[in-house]
């Protein structure tokens, strides 16, 4: 019998008036992936999650008192399927829905074939169980945003935040005092838990991520920020600095392992997986920590950092 905590620690999150956090219960796990609904005059979703949680998303929208047909805007932080996999389904259901994404991500939403092929290489046989079927967003509903352009949605400011992937955006709802950060501030599964670097292959860019954390996000002042994994957090700048330290630490250990050869790499990748679970057990409980990192593998984050460093 394990002596590790079996129950999660209480996790009191800040609330943001006018924004509902929709827990998508991915693979039956609470607190893994969320979407955000801005209950504004033009109701807006941020990151709808994967196609496998579409019904949970629609139920969450209805639970706020809105009907999905009321939705007018869908803001995507980036096109990875845990964030944007349901976008095509939503857009095809809701022809009045405008889908906003960085211009470099828009082609993958209009024709997701290459995106799905890349994701299959990462997740293998588990791909369909994790993410489901991905369908195109109709081109007439896509709105590709280019850095330097004005905001496509009144009251919401897009910020180009590359690092996790080059076309990553954060969306600042200025009137609400909140920033939706996608994966740009990493994985934050508990208010008291550690920041985990989300660095899966093949698109991590450490130098760009450092610029995002030290320059782009440094002057932003908000009451809270919302991560896709998971929920609202109050300390933008503390978390920004913490993730920077974790990214640098991961890069350093991966470099050291690369210098010792394949056996050392394999050993350190396994160790990083185990350490990531162990760091989260005290706040999530053993069952939830293991389940989350069996889906969003920390080993794959190690491999993504190695892939990036090997290209430099």
C-alpha cells in the first residue's frame, strides 16, 4: 500500500467576474483541461479543448445559462489538439462563430491533416482516444491575426507569446483584468503546485520563450491569469519567473544527459517523468498526479527539449 497522499489538497482559486471556467474532465480526470467562457455582450470562448470533450464543453456552456448558439467568438491560443481540437466541430455547428487564431496557425485549422499527422507521431496508438476526430474550420469563419494588427475582438488584446510553439497567443481581456495564457506559463495544476514546463516535440523554442517571459509578459498587469492546464491563478509575475527557472533547469539537465550518451539520456528522461509525478502528488494526490502525467507525459516534455537543443 502506498503511503503517498491519495486525496488532493484544497485548491481555492480566484474567481473572475464575467468569466466561467469550464472543466472538460478529459478522460474523466478533473482539473486537466479547461476552456473559458467570457459572458460578454458577444459571448466568447477561449480554447475549446479536444474533440473528445466536445459534449462536456457544450454542457458547460449551457450550465452558465447560455445556449451554444449564443457564442460569437472562439479565441485559440494555438492549434495543439488539447486546446483547439474541437474548433472545427464547433464552427461547423455554429455558422455565426468567428474563430480567431494567429495567422500562422490558421492554415492548420482550415486543413488539419498535417497537424493530425504530427500529433499521431507523438501519441501513437493513443491519439484517437485522447483527442478524437479533428475536422476543418470553414475558411469563411477563420480570422487569422497578424502581430501588429488591431484586436479582432473589442476589449480583448492578443499578445504574441511564442516558445511552446511559434504561433502561440495569449489573450488579455482588459476590462475583466484577466489574461488567458494557454501554455505560455506552463502547466499549473494546483494553486500551490509547481510550474511544469510544457515542452513536447517538435516546436519548442527556448530563446523565444525566454523573450515571452522576460519581455512580452513582464509589463502586463492583471488580477489573474487563466491557464488551459488548469484554471485561474493570481500571481502572473511569480509564475512567470518560476517557469523561466524550470525551463532553464530542464534545458541544463537535458544538455548534460546529451553529453553523456544515449544511456544517460534514457535514464534522465525516465527520472524526469518520475520526478514530475512526485512533485505533484502532495497537491493532487497520487491517483490524479499519475493519471495526468500518463496522458501529458513529462518524458515527452524532456524529449521535446532534447529535440530543440539538438537543432541548435
